[in-house]
């Protein structure tokens, strides 16, 4: 019986909003399982809304009031220093700092080496996948032959070019070694 009373209260709501007309006695023949829909509201930017109400509400929308609450910190590094305090305390409690530093250095080296091995494995897989494509390996080989020929012609074929290349190599080595 509760569903019957709910359905009778729904029909006036639907007809009041213009969603259900009583044409042909439809409202009287509806089943007791009618569900009411919420009323549709008009947006302010739709045509038909008065300009005074939209501008008044638009001005009100543009205002923002912000109020600072709680304690503010002037030091931007405070969260970092708070996070590093336990590490600093553990470092101060350590007796053999050289051994701990050596273990840390070894861990970094192992991490770098494992990353390098993973990168090597991934690049090998990528090269193997590219090698299986029909035209790509021969195109890469052709480009390599062309570049090698250009390098030989540009830097190694004539004596002045060889001397200039040798000077560039010597300058680069002296910059790297600092001599």
C-alpha cells in the first residue's frame, strides 16, 4: 500500500513540472511504480535568465575570502629537516662511521650497476625486436655505411683533415684530464 500512496503523490509533482501531461487520461492509468524526477534548474548562463540576477550572482561568484588559520612556518625546509632528524640521530649513535659510509657507497655502486644491467637487457630486447622487422635492419645498415663513408671522406681521406681531427682529439683529451 505504501507504493500506491507514493505513486499518487508523484503524479501531481510530474504534472506540475510539465513532465507528465494528462492527455488521454495517462495520469489516471499509470502503474503504481512511477518514480519522481527532481525538478530541472536553469543555469545562469542560459538565455532567458534576467541579466540583473546573473550579473549580481556573477559578481558574488568572483569574490573569494581567504583566512589563514593555524600556525604558519616561515622556513620552507622545515619538513625536510624534520624528516632527516631520525637519520641524523642514528648517524650520531653509530660508532664505526667509516664502515657505514663504505656500505652506503657499495649500495650506491650496486644500484648503479643493476640499473646499467637492466638498461642493457632492455636495449638488447629493443634491438632484437627492431631486427625482426623486415626493412628496418637493412635501412639502418645502409645509413651506417653512408655515415661511415662521409666520416672517412670528411676527416680521414686527406692529410690536413687527419691533422685537424687529431688536434681535436688531443684537445678533448687534455680538457677531460685537466692537463
